[in-house]
C-alpha cells in the first residue's frame, strides 16, 4: 500500500449543471501531485486542493517543451458505482512517452493508486446525466530552473479532473474532415507516437485551415511521401472497405490509441474482418469511386466514435454512407459505451470499479 497524503479543500467549488459542462471548462476540487528530484526519484505522493502551479520563469518546460500527458475517463454506472476504463493502459503509454521525451518512468502502480484515491475523494464530481463523464488528465512537466539544453533533473506528475458533458447532445452526427495537403504532423523517428504537447501544437495550423474551410478536423498524411493516411487531429482513423475494416498500422509516427486498440478487439470478437496496414489516400479515393468505401470513423477518448460523413481531398468531396452513421460505427459506439457505463457485460476485463 502506498502512503499517499491527503489534504482536503476547505473551500469546495460549486458544481456546474450538466447542461453547462462542455469539455475542459470546469475542474474538480482536488489534484494528485508527485515530485521527481534527480538522485532521489519520484517522491512525496499527495492529494491536495486544486490550485495554480508556481514555476520559475526559467523552468525547462517553458523553453524546451519536455512534457507528456494522458487522457481517460471515470463514469457513473447504472448501479451508481464509479468506474475507470483501462487506466493501466494509459499509464503504460505514459511511460512509453516518457522514454521518448527522456523523462524518468513513473511507478505505474503508484500512479494508478493515486488516481483511484483521487477519484474517490472527488467522487461527487462524476456527473451522472446520460453521456456525461469525468475527464481525467495526468501530465508530467519539466520543472528544473535551467536554460541549458539537456533533460531536466526535476519534474512534476499531476492528475487533474474535469466533469464533461455529453459529446453528442443531439445524437451522433457525422463530421466533415479535410485531408491536409501542405503540412505534416509527425514523421517516423519523431515524437508522433508519444503523447506530448508539441505534437498538438504542430497540428494547430492544419486545424485552423480545416476550420476556415468549414471542416471540423484534419486528416494527416505521412511526412515522407505525403500519401499514406496517418491519423485525424485527436483521433485514430478507420475505413470500412468492402466489408473489411482497415486502420493505419502503428509505424512510429501514429499515436497508439487505447480506444483504437479497444475497437480492434471488439471488431475481432464480432467476427468482423479488421486489418492494420498502410493505406494510401489514393486507395481511399479509389474505394469511394468504385462504391466500396462503406464507412469512415475516428476513435478517441472524448468521443469514443466520430463517424465521418464527408472527406475532402484536393478538390474531391467524398460523401460517406449518405452522410449518416454506419452500422459498424454504431455497433462499436454502443458496445464501448455500454461497457463504460456498465449497461453491458465487460467480457474483456477492461473496467475497474471503485
């Protein structure tokens, strides 16, 4: 058992109404903090009232971007229990990101125990309205005060939590996606497979262009040949072509999504053919033109499934499945959310009830 000190707030916040939640606007009363000092290691695990972080202006996070983060959720089940979905996988992936960013590995069991205790302390912050959840953001930042270019000697690992509204307030409406032609997000050997802030900063320009043209997200192509599909903004991407679901293989520049992995396992359990391989944008266009492109959808923590109703590449606008959610997309959404909210049996052993 880990010795995690807990300091409870003396000034609890007023909780927002479910219809006001949105995403990432409100934060629970407490946060988990763990410090790293070179020569000592990770130490002083604690739960404290949510508060600002005080850092020296020369802290290395501000200058060299040494940071990683994760995203997961807690849910209230139909029998009023708090539930976490595959949190162990988030901390495994966090350590893979740590390795790439030269950040010391955390003790995954300590991180998970800290998360469990934090969720129990702020249990009342998990919203119970349909489709709502408590978004959880673990992150690590370099805190050493030094302008020399080298890995930091000091870090903080923090977990904050934010009650989130239903992603689909009026049903699952397919999104419009623009294929980015000029910029790239990541290349093999870079940081694309790590969950680090710089990846998202470099993707903002493509998102800005897509928004200007009336599209909700950007589909990124590979950074070398500019023809192989990689991922969509904050999601992995899937294509259903002639009965087979295809998703780009993990190649070192694509984030290994936990929802992505979950979807692949569900597809296989349902006997639906699924392939992880390279897929070019030309193959997607050809499948659309010959009538075999049946569904396109993105997967991620926030939305679970985002069906794609329109895909624009160069001057071609591809309307997918008449702009409606497909049968496989709906099945995957219903299955995963059913497991997450406890309405269907978790045959995969993915959930932790608190």
